[in-house]
């Protein structure tokens, strides 16, 4: 469990610098250049990510079960994951109408992913992993909004609706691949237990 916690501290910690100390990040970039920030940031992120994967793979079988979700919760999780993959695809393609509507589609995707997995998993490792990401994404979204100058709204450019169609199709394809085989192949757990 300690490895998972260390990974979460590293990964979410470095991703929280803009939340808790945005001036620090800006000073480093201004005085030393963008690569002086991106290099260590990437290394700490990668180290944290590796520790999260390693720690979770060990801890999910060792930790106590905090709650046992009812079987129907998995159906809600499947729906939330569909929306999460679509939101992630919206983030990755050029702007359509959905990017402006979601404002921060990556954070929306993370929140949906984390909430869905909290609904379906009651073991301590899952609660730590998905709960940490959910809390971080909520605080990050609040932080993004607070960084705007007073009275200014988030102006997110819009593009053609075809970009939304591309994002929806891409999200659906990735979702189907995860349901079909990828989730079990990557994480050792089938998303559907028939």
C-alpha cells in the first residue's frame, strides 16, 4: 500500500503545483526556461505513474474491503466510462461544440473515470487510487476557475460539429475496445462479469 501512496503523492503532487503554487512554476519557467520545468515535471510524473501501477497491482489484493457495491452499480460505471472516453476524445481532437460545453474535457474524463470506479470497487486500494484522482480533479477544476481574472469567463473556441462526431466515434471505439479486451489485458480484471 505504501508504494501506491508514494506514487499518488508524486504523481498528483507534481500535477498540483499549479493548484497550490502557480507562481513557483511560473518563476521556474521564466528564469530557467520551459524545458527546465518540463524535464523534472515529466520525470516525477513518470516515476509516480510507475509507482501507482506497481503499488495498485500489489495493494488491491492485500487491502481490506471497505464496502461491497451492489451489482447494479457496475451498469452505472459502464455508462460513466462511456462518457469518460468520449470526454477524453473531445480533449484530444480539435475543438467542436463539445469542448466549449465541457470547458475542461480532460478533467471531466478523470472525474467520470474516478467516480465510476469508486462506485464499482470497494477495496481500500481502489478507494485510495480513484478517490485521490477524483478529489484532485475537483480541486484542479476549482483552481482553473480561480486563476481567471475577476469577471472574465473561460473563452474556449468552438469549431465544426464534425470534430464532435469524430470525438464521439473515437470515444466509442476506445470504449468498445476496453470492454472487449483491453481492460482485462491491461489491468487483469474484466469490466463485464457475465
